[in-house]
C-alpha cells in the first residue's frame, strides 16, 4: 500500500516540530525500497511494520484489557516473519 502525506504532515518536517506516524511510515518505506550498494539487505529480507501497528497492538494494555491479537492478525496474514532477516516495529509514544 501507499502512504498519503498531507500538507499538515509536511509541516512536521519543519524545525522544532515532532515527526508523526505518517512521516515515519513514509520514510521507512523509502529507505526499505532504496537499493544501496553497501547495504547487504533487500526489501525481501526485511519487514517494516507501520507505526500504527504498535499502537493497535498495545491498545488493550493501555485500556487495561487484553492485547488484541485478533485485531492485529491481519497485519501479518500475508507475511512469514520467520523468513525475514530484519523485522522493524516502530514505537512512537508521547
């Protein structure tokens, strides 16, 4: 899927502003899809979760309920994480 970066998201790139989930996700997709000769990994070796994954995964903990494994199952339906060399889970908290 693609990432839509709005004008409000772009304002997060200005000095003294905090980055948001959308900017982080867009950047991670760019670096994962960029081939550099000195980097030995490929996009096939790596899975980068959306920054929204951790938020969804831990939402139950924050609300004093159980972790919503069924709610996040769709995030890994088409991916075998055990075949990946690198798995990134961005954690963005206040």
